[in-house]
């Protein structure tokens, strides 16, 4: 009986995700991480299946999800040597504010699903690493607390609701919190097909309805707002809606989710102050096309009139360098810092930012570029 019990116990241990992670050499602390990928298996082991599925999912066959990584591999670096790169300056200016690096934390909803302190932990990490944070409409921590923890102004991301009064109230809350920039996300207005998320949810043994009785539960930006009959999937949104939004706030307006030159030109024509080239990390439309491949077309549509930022698939300093060489003003990361958050909380996010910053500084030196403006198309071959 004792031997049978031991065998059963060891079978239980073998099935444990924590043990499985340990067997693959998973890191035990943020300091052990050699790159941002090291945080992924730790976060997966710690998070419930449904919550992990939210981070991991793409859409349809996840071709776009894979393309976001493959796109970087199509671009080669052109190192320039024997230049004095003793001091490398990674700073950039965005709408009058100087940041130490061009690395930005993308908006991501429901962060308390990954760590009890959620967006506040991320904001503290952003403060420590002097990094810009964009807060999601679906934040699970109040915007004023996140802004206070960040120590510097944060940007606010908006999904335009089907009722204007809902969007207007969230805009006012963002203004009251001191947000200088409003980021309108436009690539989910029609909805999406997140099959991987649904498969993970089916393996989750918890009673999810105890926490998720409605999409707006636990989301402070919706507190006191009647959402009856309304949705954030605003398939009726048009450029007229964008112009109305622009006139309704003193915040700068950045439009996120642009992937074509035509829409980039329309952003400029309709008053946008900036663009984020994005396919939502492969989580919106199954285009099969990476954002790094889309970037030149968008830049051609903008013609230098407003700054262009980019997200989706960034995991290495070389990825960041390639986007800057093509003409992006800054880049945004999503999954890497969520892996760090899920794995170790604030210290995990800090280490993710530290690693990416160190990698970018290294490749800038290797390519003989002392400042961000020094990084040009001459630095790459595509």
C-alpha cells in the first residue's frame, strides 16, 4: 500500500505545472532571466488556464501571431564599426515629453487576473524603470491609483462604446487623472475569433461566473456607468466618430490598430496626432501579415506629418532597433511584461524592461548608432 501511495504521489507531482516548469529549467527569480522569453513558462505555470489563455491566444489559425515574430527575421542588420559608442543615448520625445527609451508598455486589460496588484504593480515598475505606460479601458485598478504609482503621466487607451455618453465619461476620468494622450483602439470594432482562449477556458475547473458575471465587473472605468444595451464592439464607428472624439478632449489623440497606408492618411486628415501600427498582437484580424512588414506602408501614408509608433511581436532589442530603423518613433510591448507580471509581479516587469533596454543599448552600439536619430534605414537591409 505504501508503494502504491508513493507512486500515486509521484504521478501527481509529475502532472503539476510547477514541477514541469522546474524540469525545463524555469527561472526561480527575475534576476535569473536571460531574456524575456524566460518569464513565459513561469507565468503559464502560475496562472489559471483561462487567465493564461487570455495572454496566449491569437485568432483563427494564429498565422498572424506567428507572422509577427517571423517578420523580424526577414530584416538584417548592417553593423558599422570603429565608431565611438562609449555613451549611447536611447531617449525619445513624444508630444513634448522626453522618455529614456523608446519602449512603451502597451494597454492590456484585466491585469489583476495575472497578479493581485495588477496595473498598479506595472505602474510601479514603469516608475522604477522610467517607462511610459498606456492604461487599458479594461483596467482592473482605478486610473488615479495607477497614475499615482507611475509617477509620471500615463496615456489612456479607449474602446469607443456604442453610446457616446459612455465614452465621454471615460474621457473625463482620464483627463481628471492627468492623462495627456488618448489612444483610440479601432481594430476590434467587429469582434474576433479567439479559439485558443476558448480551449483554455474549457480546461479551467474553476467556476468563472463567480468573477465574470458581466464583461464590466471589476473594471473601475465602468463604475457608475449604465452599460445596458451598450457594447465596446462599435461596428458603427466611422471617421466622423473620430472627429467628434478629437473635438471632445484636450488630450492628444493617437489611433491604434492602423495597418494600411490609406487608413494612415485618413488618420492625419481626420485630426489624429499619432498612430500605433498594430494588429493587436495577432489578436484582432487574421491578416497573416506582421506589423513590421506593415510599417513602411503606414509611414508612406503619413509622410512624416505625425509620429508613428508600433507594437505586436517585440521580444528583443534587435526587434526594436529594426522598427526604429524603418522609421517608427517608439515601440510598445504587451505579452513580455504580462509574462513578467504573472511570473513575479512588479520585479518581473522591471526585469523585462531592464533586459530589453540592455539589448537595445547593445545593438545600438554594435551598429555604431549613438542616438535614436542615428538609427536609419542605412542600418538595416530588408
